């Protein structure tokens, strides 16, 4: 470093480096920030998603108070879908347990199960929409139905994004690139998927407690 | 810079990149930063032109403009500006300036260019995402610009897009159709681009600082960019949520923002149950943090530049950081002060008054710290220094009127008058603009290896500084006199007619002010190729890490090894030191030679 070289050439330290607290950044050499870049970025992304749904729920709570509010009856299939999504989250935990033991077959199996359950959830949500339409409940029927379609739709979009992420992780799993020592993609994707599971349960409760 | 040179400087031995990969589809944070800046400048020219058209109408509402009738045959039918066109100018000027100039140039431009350089990293954490963020931003610029070109014209509802006007489509006016749809699309794209940028900024600053660079040794610009990115991450998704609901109201038949019983242009609107104030709440929950998204990077840049040219450490560094943090936290609990006249309960109004006035405390702390930095300094009056001092002046002038407007009792009188226009222009438009100018003059040699003309810079400063006060100071008087915002023709109101000479004075000043900005643009673009070449790394004798790299900085930023930091960023005029600045990389302070 030019500065250091210069200092040594001129010699004679007259003052300790000011404001020195021994701490410091990590740079390329020794990355000691508690979580990795990808984990941090995922957390930040999830924060943004959380704010999106927080904004929508505040709108929901405000409009819940208007006299024109009318509840709709949600199809029972929603409960089954919720269980399916929860099961897909559980499958991820099995996949993570397998990867920690380096059982590659288990990883492939449980990741696939999780993906299939995720897809099933999406198809199930579509079926719920069809049932509502058959019952004559459309997007614009009541404020409650509007929120039902918007919240389920946005959640489904986020989940579909998660499935694209899963495709990347699955490719790594099937090319045996996920090991006990190195499986960050699985960790990060699992975080995202669990979070979407949580968002769904949150939205469902919100819609249920109308 | 030649290829061989960049190979010597950079760590990576990349294959030679062609012109397109190097300067256009680049993932290098410096190129992306400059792309953001230049795009924002183009948007500023558009947004500025729109404001000049507005000033033309406000000063001389009765005059006919045959030339403009040729350029804009629909908007200037018979030489007179159409009222609809005036409203679309208001909307587009506000939208372009807030999002596509200030947010873009300060966080997108300076954020990308400076973060890796000042923290001693080679690039951003996710370079591809960073490039993607720029290209999505460019798309959003094109989409918002196209709103001016479509049939029906640009939206009419102001940059705040208040519902139900924004929710009703063409029933509410020609621009509320396609124009408004394009507005929403552009904002959605901008949000996506901002999210990608924000993820990158936070991750990079937190995880990629070089050895020895602790958080409390960061330059204030870095603190400001970090806090800004967090604000953006929390605020923009709420705007997106509101925009999604708005889209469904417009295209899906829902009634989130549309109450029952609205008659628009003699037509009953068949919606029921919605809540127009809900839009205002969601919009301002985003909108108030947004003004700090604009002002915080400006504060950081101005603080660092002031310290450099005062040759003094910034006064009370820690308080600077803490006050930025408290401004950021408070910014989320003050949005109601934009809605004092919305029928809000007086008690809630008082709560928002108190939280709003609380922001004056950290703002005043910062102001006194800037004064403390300048106090007794032997200031080097360069163009960047002048613009930083101008920033402080404008921030104070605009901030003081904020105390009036934050007080609900007074605001009810002043709401939607030119007093508000004067306030927010000074504090969140012109002050950040001055900081951005300071930054451009200051880091120009780092970007292009040449200096901008100092003489032109000083003329630019004095014309701008006097110009903005001539334009915006009289607006306070207009506002107290009752002139309302978004007014198309002041001469329509008898009580405003005596004030018309002030409007003429403002418009003449605005045209002179605009000519100074042309001088800047000429200086900027001519200097890229013809400015005085910079041979040393550190022409301003500054301490931060970017000045350890050559001008312009090559790919990979630093030499084979990353710099190691031994001190904070403000070791200016250390007693007994040989030079009046000690770089952050210096392990020891060289003493004065004994004679």
C-alpha cells in the first residue's frame, strides 16, 4: 500500500492511528461477517416481500372497517392446500437433514417431493379460484373477494418464483453438487420457501378472520 | 485508459472486452454508476424543460406561442397551452425529478460508483444483479417518457397519483387512461430496479469492507448510502402494494380506492366501498421516507466533501451517523403530516406534528456539525466545496419552512399553496441537486481521468445559487398570499392578480437558472474528452480509499492486493504531521521534517 510505504520511508510515528478500535471489515481475505452474502441478500429480499404484504394487510384492515364490506365463504379446499404447502416445507427439512449426512439420494427425493407438493399447492389454489368463480364470486364481487384474489394471486406468484429457484437447486442436487460442506443454495432456497409458507398462513388467517 | 494499463492495475486478468461489453453491457460498478448518472441527466433535461413550460404559462398566461404551437400542436392549440397539458406537466415534472433524477443519480449513480471504491472492494456483491438493475431502470425511464407521447397524453393527477382520480381511468381525464397505466408500469419497474440495487448496496457495505475498515471508520457517504438502501427496501414495497391495488381498481373492476356514488364528467361510476384516503396513507408511508432516500446520500456526500476542502475532520462524526439513523427511523412515523387536511382527527394530527418536529432535532444536529466543520477552516473554494456549502444553505432555508408546515394548525392554512412548493423544492430537490453537483465535480477525475473546468464550475455555482433563491424564495410570499399549487392561470383569480409580477420575476429567474445548467452539461461532456488530464491519484488531497486508485480507476479497482485501512476517513490537519491529510491506508503519520 502506497500510504504504508510512504509512512515507513519517512519513519517516526508521532501519533497512534486515530479512532483505531481494532475492529474492521473483512474484505476478501477473511470474511467474518456472521452470515454469507447470499444469506444476507435473501434476508433483505424477504424483508421487502414482508413489507409488500404488510402494505396489503394494512389496506385490508382499513377496508375491513367500511360499511360495504361483505364476507365471502372460502372453499374448504383452501384448508387442504394449506396442509399441502406445510408438508412441502417439512420435506425441505428432510432434504436438509439428508444433505448434512451427505445422503445425496435423500436430498434428491425430498427436494422433488417438496417441489411436487409446491406445484400441487399452486394447482390447488387455481382449483379454489375455479370453485369461487363457479359460485359466482369474482374479483370485483366484494372487497373480501377482491382481497382474496389479490393476496392468493400475489402469494402464488412468489411461490412460482420459488419453484424456479427450486429448479436451480434440483439441478445442483442431480449433478451431485450439494454436499454436507457446501449446500448454500439449498439453505437459501429453503429459507425463501419456509418464508412463503409463513406468508401464506399469515394471509390465510387474515382472510379467515374477516 | 488503455487495455494494458487496466491489466496492470486490476487483479483479474480478463480477456480483452469489446466496446459493447466494456462500456454498455458492463457489470463493472463504475460503468453502471456512470450509466445511471448520464441517464438521470437526460431525464433531468426532460424534467427541467417541463418545468420551464410551466413557468412560461404561469408568468404569461395570456400570451400566444406560435413556435410552441408548431412543436406541440395538440398541447398548444392556437398557441395557448391547454389546461390538461399543464396538469400533465405538473405530474411528469414531479415524477421524473423525484424518481428518475434524484433517486437515480444519488443512490444509483453515486451508490454504484462509490461503494466498492470507498470500502476497498473490487466490485459489488452481485455484479450481474447490479447491471440488471440499471437496465430495468432504463426501461422504466423509457416507459415514463412514453407517457408524454401516447394518445391522451401524460397523467394529470400529480406525482402523488391521488385516488380516486388515478383509479378511474379515462373517465377522469384523457391522461388518466394510457398515460396513467404507463406511469404505474414505470413506477413498478423502478421499484424492481431499486430493490436489486438496494440488496446489492447493503450486502456489499456490510460484508465486503476491506481489512481494518470498521463501520465507524466508513466515510459518511457510505453510511448515508447504507441507511438509504434500508429505507428503500422498507418503503418501496409499500408503494408497490398500493400500485398493485390501483391496477386492479383500474383494470380489474375492484373498488379498493373508489368509494360509491362518484359522478365524474356527468357519469356515475359503478364502484362501491373503496377508501380514497387509503391511497394517501400507503403513498405517503412510502413518500416520506422517499424524501430521505433523496436527502440522506446528499448529506453524506456534502459532509465528506466539506471536510476535504475545509481540511478539517468532519465535526462530531458519531453524531452525524446517529442523526442519520434517527432521521431514518423517524421518517416512517411522520407520513400523516402530508394529510393534515384529509379530515384526520386533531389528536392524530398532533401526534404527527410532534413526530415531524422531532426530525428537526437530528437535522439541526447535522446542520451545526456542518457549521462546526466549516468554522475557522481555511476553506479551499473549489467548485465541489462551493456546491457543498450551497447544499447546507439550501437545506437550512428549506428545512426551516418545514417546521411551519409540520405544525398542523399552520399547515391547514398553507396546505397546497406555493409555500409548500417553495419548501419541498429547496429542501428535497435543490439541496440534493447541489450535493449531486458537488459530487460530480469532485469525483469527475476518478471517473474520466480529467478535471472539469473550475472557472465554468464557479460560474455555474454562482448563477445556480443566486438563481435558485430568486426562483424559490419569492414562492413563499406567493403561497402566503394564497396562490395554490398546480394552478393553471393565476390571473383567473382577482386576489392573485396583484402578485403576478412575482410570477414573472420567478419565471425570468428560472430561465436564467436553466441556462446555468446548460453550462454545466457542456462543461461535463466537453471535459470528458478535453478536460485537463489528471496525472496523480489524489488531485484533491483527500483521505478515502478511492483516491488510492488511478484516475480513471481500472477494472478491479485496486492493485494486486486490496488496501488495508488503519484510520478513519477524516484525518485532516493532524497536528505535527508533514502533510495536512493522512490517507486511510497510512499505518503511521509521517512527521514534519526538523529543519
